[in-house]
C-alpha cells in the first residue's frame, strides 16, 4: 500500500506541470485586483486557484474560482500587525498565556476582515483562534 501511494504521488508530481495552466480569466482577475504584486506563484486547488505573492511589504494569498471570481485573500501579519482590540482580547482569553505562532488577516467578499491566530502551549497543544473585525473572539 505504501509503495502504491509513493508511486501515485510521484506520478502526480510529474504530471503537475500539465495541470499548472491557469485560465486567462483567473490571471486577468488577479492582475486587475493586485496590480502591484511581486513574486507571484500559482497553485491549483479543488475547484479554484491560489495565488501567493508579495505586496506592500506583506506575503498574501488570494483565491479565485475558475471563472475569475475572487473568493478571498489572506495577508500574513505579525503579532504587531494585529489590531489592539484583537491583541487585548487574545490576552484576556483562555489562551492569553499561550505563545502566538502565526497570525493572518482574512478578507472575504462582502465581509469585514477577520483575524486568525495560531497559538501553542508546549510542544503538542495548538489552537486556531478567529477574531472578528471588532476584536471579538469567534471560536475557542
């Protein structure tokens, strides 16, 4: 079974360039939305495409469907990039003494941004937390 999995993974990696073609509708929509993007890398997901790129001093990811409709984006931000209300409410939460491992800001169509924190306690405990644009903890 393990050999079969390795063979299938190898075949998929060899075939990956054939699937790497990004539709013109998608690339056009990306270019219209992110004119200042640099270091662009595309990946194909199930039913959508993901662009990873640099812009304005940040690393971003944006997702588009096959027709070029923007599905959302994420901006990698450091702890210091979190709004003060998010930082304060994180500290007041049950996870306030946990170590912040990563943070990002998420944008979805027709919604205010949300903020995501991955926190860890020791080597084995991890928690993904989501805060709304007002800094209120949405899960946890």
